[in-house]
């Protein structure tokens, strides 16, 4: 028999193993939202295959009273619904944990682990006896396991019914069929097992003022609020849902109620090159436009990105990073595009990049991206990733200032053009590297060639070396201006430690949890999360102030570390890489182990040295 599990309230992880295309997503979302509606912080991670259906898929729900947002790194309750993956699923359960499986068919092999508790629920049998039709029975079996978990965890059935009513508001008959399946699983578990388990939920009040939202939806909403009216893209996982969400919001908010006229353009291009070309053309004309893609799309867009950089045309690109190289693993997460985006295109180019850490920042950084693109007259890329973009995150209610007005930058209107003796498109009048621009059709006096070829500061074609360098040097001055405008790093130096952690994007949640764990072990570290490229002065100061710096990122080749060594004065010998690139989101345990592997031997050697000993 397994060892008894100590009672743990609102602090455990459930993992559900199913088959893609069987409707399990609805059951998993229902469970997670019901926990969230109980006032308990919760996190959901979906690991799904890149085909339509038939391959294994997993969903993790972390119930976390402390509000952590990273993977826990262990599984306390496994719901094993896929016979193909039973063996690996059983191995994942932590000692003292629980395995819930469909006992319609005997599974003696499941009982070989004596350190876990196997709970058999005849899900298929229950649904076959209660529902008609093969497809319906498959779908209802997944809802049935949600009912069994509700009993085992002590979830409120009435709250689940409310969620079903919201989900199927337009199809009330589905509420009753789903609730029937929930009740089947619930009643069986209550009758067969001691409910609730030692791992269970209790109501809290820690989700007030928070919502559950994925990063792609939040980014799309930010685009709407920023005033974007043109979206062009070519479908690619994991960015497509961002465009779908923008279309949904625009259909609601960008349609004239009187005439029914749509006040936005939504274009599926023939490929990524066409998509970025449309965005550049639209922003050159004065619209706020954007595209969303992933690493392979960025690769294809490189030449156009170089054009926008050199011709100084604003553009906004969302890169929802996935695993590479090449096609890689389209439905797994990584941070493998940091270098590609920073220097996209041939020749001397540097691009402004923003690095959101969660869904909340996706909303606000979408707005910042448009303002920066127009202020700086350059492409701006927002580097999210699959973990942020396609998983549900608990974040604070999104706030909006109704006094917001788009920062269009140095755009001359007709009256201002008429006051000029002569208009020169690429002339730096303010010594900040940013010239003045005009929009097509304002006035013939303000017309100019938008050149991707060599040009002078007056807009004329040139192959003269000195004239070419004047423009290129001005673009460097603009880059220096960008350093003052981009979002500053988030720094927590309260530990006052000689050791610091530097990271970017979705590593943030795991690092913050790891810092808490290290603190309990008597190890204090400072932390800096870089939020933009170019790096601002606060990044330089943090790097200079610490003797040892762990650079945590999710790629194989230490791309953030490479950017830091290229773009700052940091001593390379200070930097230690902690690289996570399995395609799964990073966990705090990975970071804790990496830091301890470096620091504890040093502390031991110091102690031995003080005692006159030696270390090997």
C-alpha cells in the first residue's frame, strides 16, 4: 500500500493525459476555471501535438495558494485517459500521489507502483450506459472525469453548473448533458472513495481583481485599444489565435452600428512576406498595422524588415516563439528568436524588441509597440512565446486610461509643411536621430521617395560613401534615443547580494518562485528581468554591480547572454548560463538546482578554507 499523503490544501498539481481531438480541452478549462472562481490562484499549461487529432496531449493544472505561475515540476494527481501513454504517465506521479484511470477495462499493470494510490473510475461504462452515439460518449467521458475530480478535490458542483451555463448560453441543452456527465463521475467517486482526498481545495479570496486570459488574446485586445485598424498575416502556430482574437474584437468594436461598415482591414496573405509588406504599406500610409507570426515567419520577413529599418517606416510584429530550428516542434515553447529578431535582415540593422513576461504585459506592450514604432519610425517586435500566448494566465484586471492618445511621433500636417522652405525626409533637425515624416497625399511639397537603396539625408539616391555614412550614423543616434524610450528592466535588488539572476520573458514566474526557495535555504540573490532591446542604462548598472550573474533563458545557444556580451560592457567571465530548451515551460526546480550547483560548492570551499582545509 502507498504511504499516506499528508493533507495539502490548495497546493498541488493535476496532470491530465488524453488524446488530441476528444474534447478534453473543455473539461480541463472547466476544472481550472471552477478552481479560479473559488478564489484560489491557479495555472494551466497545455501540451498538445501539432496534428489535428489522435496524438497524445496533456494538460497541467497547478493549484497554488501562493500565486506561483510556473510549472511545479511534479505531478501529484495524474488522470490517465490515454492507454498509449499509461506507462510514462504512471512514472510521472510523485511518491504518495494519486492515479485516476478508466477502470472499464482491467489495468493490472497500473497497480505495480506501491508508492501511489490508483483510483479506478469506470468512465466509459458510465457514459455508454447513459449516452447514445460514439462521438457523444467520447466527449462525455472527458466531462465525466471532471466530475470525479470535483468529488475528489471537493469542488463546488453549483459553481461548475454556472460555468457550463455561461459556456453554453446559446445551447442550453448542452448544459444538461454535460452536467449529467459531471454528476455521473461525481456520484461514482463519492460512493467508491473517501472524498475529498488529502490533496484538496478550500475556498479562498485570492483571485479578486484578477482575470484568466491567454497572452495572444490580451495582445489582440491591446492592438484594438492602441488603434490598430489593419492586420495582415499568414497562419502559423502559435500566433494564429492572436489574429483570430483581433478579428473577434474588431467585429464587436470596429463596425459602424448605423451602416454596418467595418472600420478595419483583416487580410490573410499568401505568405509571410506578403503579410509584412502589407503592414509596412499600411503604416507608411498612416494606419496602425501589425502582423503576428513565429520564428519561421520572421526568417521569411527579414528582407522587408531591413527595408522598414532603412527606409524608416513603422511596423509592429508579434513573434510568438516556438521550438526550432526549421519546423522544429510547432506546439512547444522556447525563446529561440532573440538574436534573429534583434538583428533581422542583412547589413547593419538593430531592431527594437519588447519582451512581455505574461498575458498582462502582452496587453500593455502591444500599445507601447505601436507608440514606439511611430515615435522611432522603425519596426518594433514583441517577442512572446507559446507558453504565454496559448496558455491561460491569472493576471490582474487590465486597466485602461481613457485619456490615452496614440503617439504618432514626428508627423507633419499640411499647415506645417506649407511653413517649411523645403521638406527633407531623412534630415535630423533635433539631434535625436529621428527625422520628420509626412503621410501620402498631405501636400505635393511633402512628397518623397521611400528608398531601400542608398540615400542621402535629403532623400536623394546615392552611392557616395560619405553621404551614405551620414544616414547610417544618424540611425545609430536614433538607436541611442530608443534606449531612453523603451520599457526599463524590472529590478529586485532587495537582497543586496553579490549574485544576480538576469532573464527575459516567460522565465519570470519560475525565477520568482526559485528566489523564494533559495531564500528559505539562506541564499539571497538579486534579480533583473530585461524587458526591451536596446538595453537601457539600468541594465548596465545591474550587470556592473554584481560579481556573479546567472543568465536564465529558454534556448540552447545562450542568446540573451550573447546579446548582453555584444551590447553591454559586462565582463563575460561574470555570466553563467542556465539554459532550458526541452520545449516545456521552465520550472523553478531547474533554476534552483542550477544556482545551487554553482553556489553551494563555493560556500563549502570557503568554509573549508576558513578551517584550514582544502577542496578538490
